[in-house]
């Protein structure tokens, strides 16, 4: 075993250390462990939060959405879908037409303004069925009535349960009602209730079958737009530009990030405090290590003098205390990783910490185990430990042998 390792280990495992030095070492290790754990958990939660919100938004909107300028109707989707598919091949995963218009919905007890969307359950690329809390992903009840799937918050507003009959009112052909053009009125039966945790969907979205929506709005075979899922999210901007350049007016092509720019900007703002948090944790960890090693150097001053009088070089002394600092830092880093893993696992599987969905779009703090975060934080802490250990180690190496031996 190399001499620096041997002496450093003896110092670390020595039972003759004063209680004060032991306390300082414990505080330093605890500080490093807490700093590492807090930073890992912070990065884990932020990454998971962004991913959870992004998944939900994409589930209800798809990667790319094509509509018309002025919210006009688009022609027969059977004519345009093959063209869309050929333009973005081989990145096309699915293309689904939809109808989307504002309506008034009324139950026996209440009424509200909502966004009624018509989708084809066979081709729809959203994941509404993953968020169903009651009923089924079906647009017909057992008696052949037109079905409607509504959000949980909307169901609570309307005091509507499964099987409840809801009446929908809308302008026909997007024109003001008249004797020749009366408003459209249709009754639907609630066949499903979903809950995404995002109030902007649970409060105002309702879904019916595509053909029912087209008939209700008097659209014939026209649609409001197309939802496109792609296989490679990194190509989303280039595919969006390709579609817009080829389709041109009146087609309006937008990515999910453009449609919900405010939400994704807000998500980015959540990450801005991270460097500040990281900086504070780094400062605390560095001072902990420096303070701990300075105390150890003071305690071992006589030993340093003896070593130097026996011919030990300054480099040897530096190595001894750097290794001791790294040893204690590694203990702190390991404890910090285990603590972060333990807390993350508890939150992931038991959802102890909840969030108001109206504000944060999700009902509990999300967790995703990304080992890159663990590696990144541990590596930063490790290299900072080396840098912090050098200062007291260099001070120790400059000690005069005679003065050190006499030091008490």
C-alpha cells in the first residue's frame, strides 16, 4: 500500500481524535451528504415535472397540429392524409383528423361553455383512454345513444355521472342562428370521465365521435384539423417547417411547443434557480471540507513535524491530507446518493407530497430515476472535494518541522 494511503487511513481510523474533530468531521460529512441529496432530488423532480407535463400536453394535442387560418374548416381528410403521410415519411407515426369547436353544454342542474372535440377512436393518436377514471373509451352506450367523454372537473360542475344525459348547443355552419339556420341541439350520454390533473383540459374539454361532431356542426366530410404523432421528437421543428412550406395557405401548422409556449416557457423558468441552489450548496460543501481539514491539520501538527523531520516531502504531506479529505467526501457523497434514492423512491411509490393540480398541472410531485443526475452531482462533488482539500493540505505541507514538533 502506498505510504500516503497508509498514513491517511491511519489518521481517518484513529480512535485518538478529539471529540471536537470527530464532531467537525461528522458535520462536514453531513453537509456534503445533504447537499448532494438536495441537488439530486431537485434535478430529479424538475426533469420529471417537465416530462410529466409535456407527456400530458402531447397526449391531448399531439406533436404537430394542422388547422386553418381563421378557424375555418378544412376539406375532406381522405384527400389530404396521404399527402401529409408522404411529406413527413419515415417520421410519421399516426395522422388523425379532428373537429374542434366551442359549444354550450347543459345538464339538469347547470350549464357551461366548453370545447367539444370530435375524434375517430380508431385513428385518434391521443391517449385520453389512459386518463379515464370512470366508464370506457366508447362513444355509444348500450342503447345506441351518442356518447360523450368529459373531464372530471366539468362533470363536477354539471353534477353529471356516467349515464347522465347532456344537451349541447352550437351555431350551425358557424353562422348566427336564424329561422332558416337554427342552432344545432343534440343530446349525448356520458360514457366516460377522464382526469388529467390539468385544469385546462379537465374543466373544458369534451370528446365525441368524429362523425357525430361533423353532423352536429353541419360540416359534411370537412374537419377542423389534423393531429400528427411523429417517431423522432428531435425532428419536430424541421417537419413543422416542411409541412408549412408545402401546404401553405390556408393551412396553419404548429408544434405542441408553439401551441403551448406559455407553459413550456414557465417550465424553463422553473430551472433558472438551479444554478443558484447549486452555487450555495457548493460554497457550503467547500467550506465544510476546508474547515474540517484545517482542524485535522491543527491536531496533527506534531505528527506533520515528525514526518518532515524523518524526510517526508511536502508532496507526501499534501497527498496525505488530500486523500483524507477525499475519503470523508466520498462517505458524504455515498450517503447523499443513498438518501436521494430513498426519498425519491418513497415519493414515487407512495406520492406523499401532493400538489394543487390547478397550479402545477399535476396532482403530486413526480419522480423519474435518471442516473445521469446521480452521476453528474457525484462527479461535481468529487472534483470540488479535491479542490477544497488542496488548500489545507498545502498549508500543512509548509509547516516547519521544528516548530511543528514543539506545537501543542
